[in-house]
DNA sequence: TCTGGGGTCCTTGGGCTG
DNA sequence: TCTGCAGCCCAAGGACCC
C-alpha cells in the first residue's frame, strides 16, 4: 500500500435498512422506498426486491410490475437524516478527516494510521452494534479505488486493493463500474468497441479521440487506470440551492405555472434566509412534456434572497421563455451563493 | 419502463475588456 | 482607429452522482 490510504464506507441499502429497524416484521421481504405519485421513482430497494429486477432510480410503476408483492414505503428523510447523524458521529470518533457524500456514504483519510484496516473493522462493528445497520468498506490508495472496492462485494463487503490490484480485478468489468462514466459515455465508448475497463485503459488515444476531446480522453484513461489524486475534503462549499416540482399531470396554463413558481420561490427563499445565504444568479428550470429540459438564468449586480427579488426575476425568465408545450417540471434556483458568515459545513447537512 | 429532487462539474459559445 | 488575441464571465445544455 502506498503512503496515502483512503477508505470509502457505504451503508447497505440505507433507507430500506433504516425502515426495517422500525418495521422488523418486514425483514426478509422485498421492500421498496419510493415516492407516492404517478411519476415517482425508486429511492432504494431491499436486496430481496433487487432479485426481482427492482433498482434505484427506476420508475415506481415499473417496480410494481416487476415485483407486485413488494411493500412500498414513502421516504421519510428527516428520519434518515437522524440515522445518518448516528452513523457519522461514530465515524468521527475514530477518524479526523471525513468527507460526507450524501446521507449514506463517506470517504475517510486513513493516511498515517498505524492499522487502517483494523480501524475500519472497528468502525463497521461499532456501527452495527450501536445502530443495527450494516456498511460496506473499500480501502485503497485513492478515493477511486476505495469507492469501486466498496461496491465490489456489497452488502457487508470489506475489500482492500492497491491500484494495480484494482486494475487487474476490474479489467473485465464494464466501464460503467467507474464513477464518472455514466450511460451516455459508456454508449459512446461501446461504439468505439471499448467495453471493459481494461480495454479503456489500454486503448490507443487516437481511437478515443474519434469520440472525445483530448482532455476527456486523458481523463477517461486515467480513471480506467484507477489514477486519482483528489483529496478527502471535509469542507464542501455550497454553490447553489434549488427547489423543483414534477407535476402529476402536465401543466399548460400560464397562471398555474406562475402560482407554482411563486410557491417554489417562497420555499427556496425561506431556506436561504434561514441559512443566511444570498445569491447573485437566479434561474428557472422547465421540463416539457417531451422530457426536454430548458434552463434560463440571470446574474444580478447584487445578491438576493427575498421572495420579492427572486420571484420577480424568476417570473420574468418564465415569461420570456414562454413554454411552447405543456410543462412536466418547474424549478427555481439561486446560484453564486455568498453566506453572511454561515458556511455550510457539509453538503449532507444542508440536504 | 418512461424517467424524482437536489446537487456538482464540464463543455461550448458569445460578449466584454485590456 | 482597427485587428487579433487571451482571459474572464456568463448562459445554456448535458452528464453524472446520491
């Protein structure tokens, strides 16, 4: 193992596991946490439900068809946040440098610790004993290796790899396994005949240049070689905050859209004011019934956070855009945030 | 199958400025 | 005064993540 030592700890099916703590009678059954509306998607599925082909981000309607016997629960984020805090508290007792990524995963900088593996074993055991929740752990020389390793043997995984071991172990795995390579990039790689991480790592750069810029080519190949020098950072600066709503049925009337926008603006501004934040850029997001997404934004000379200021700009942007088709989703965003002394400590805490 | 909500980051292209 | 250029900011769209 090289000097740097990074761990990634990922809670197993976190939201479902938290639900099972208070509904023990559901243990062993297919359980799905998802929204309730006609356009809801699956947030988390238990491993029993996953056997039926139910997975995260899948439309809930499809999940019901694939697994009609599953028990569907509405998400309770305040409860998950509280559970997350229990876990984070335990982790922080053992390690100083902790980067929180969402409610259910963290990176830990273990460099310099005399026995990093033993430390992670202790953390996982303590989490299980104190909360009844299980986690998977990956340990490696950088965040990328640690992340992929923690996913490799879920649930209850504990995988330790050097960079070269990671290259070897995942050489035959699809490129999608690497965080940062999503569906679109994978598709483009496949058109070039690049299907596995090993192929991506060793492909001639000219081959990739047919579909990617020089910079992206370099980036993708360094990912495939598990090279990554990003630090484990405790402070994540918040850049923007937004509120958006997908309608159960598409909305075509201007007055209704403006009413919804007003409501979203009020929600957003209440949150911004509570955090003592203001932003210079006000934007709207409109998704039409054909699923095309459009954004419009305006940067002001001053930072704003009142419903009057944000609402005025957002309304102007919406009127100037003038949706040409029924609207599926409407959102408002304030970016270029400055905080009057209130810097958010962790992204997860602001969720 | 028909696609949430809340974010970040990257790319591209245009306008402004020195 | 005009042109070319670099650097910066901004807007918009898209990919990706949890």
